[in-house]
């Protein structure tokens, strides 16, 4: 095996494979639509998203709590006192 064949097999073929994979992964970056960058104007109407399509809180109304009652019975939360 000559030095040219050795370089071809161990250097150029793997470099070509890496180049093809790099072009495939970068293809969407070059062909995609332009992305929004901070500071650019926003030309689209506002869209609100909620997990509840009827509106936030419409499916599960909160009961009224009097001032003498505790707001809830669950322990934990941000305090971490379980």
C-alpha cells in the first residue's frame, strides 16, 4: 500500500464523511425562514395560549375564602415544610 493510498483511506475518506454530515446538519439553518432576534419589530398579531381553551380558571372556579379560614390546607410549596 503506497503513502497516497494510506492518506486517502485514513484521512480523506473520513474527512469527506464528516463534511457530508456537517452539510446535512447545517442545511436547515441556511434554507430556513429568518428567525426573530431581540430588538427587531414584531409584525404578527398577539396570541395568548392557555392549557384550558375556554379560558384560564373557567373550568375550575376557586371557592371564596373568608378571612377566618386558611387559604389552603396543603403544606409545602415554596417553604418546603412538608
